[in-house]
């Protein structure tokens, strides 16, 4: 049961990271540089292949000017905003 929750959560997170990146006009290379990670790592976060560490979540929150919860929220919740 917990595994299914993680699968659903990582899909929602992937959508929000990419959506916010595009919305704020960042290319993958630019955002990766700001996060001090490789483009490959950013792509893994966006695709849900790799869990997003807390420190990276906080950096994304600061870059996008949104609370961490907004990055982690499910797609349906984000559409309600």
C-alpha cells in the first residue's frame, strides 16, 4: 500500500517540478546550475526516478517562490489553485 502511495506521489512531484520550471522560464541547464546538481539528476527528479532530497526541495521552493507543499502537492490539488 505504501509503495502505491509513493508511486502516485512521485508522479505528482514530477509534474510539479517540470511545470514550475517551465512556468518560471528556466531551462533544465539553468535550474540544474542553480540547484548545484547535474542536468541528469534534475531529469531524474522530474521523471520520478529519484527521490527529491529535502535540501533540494527547499532550494526549489526558494527559486520558484512557492511553499514546499506546492511542489509536492498532487496534480488535482495544484489545478484547484
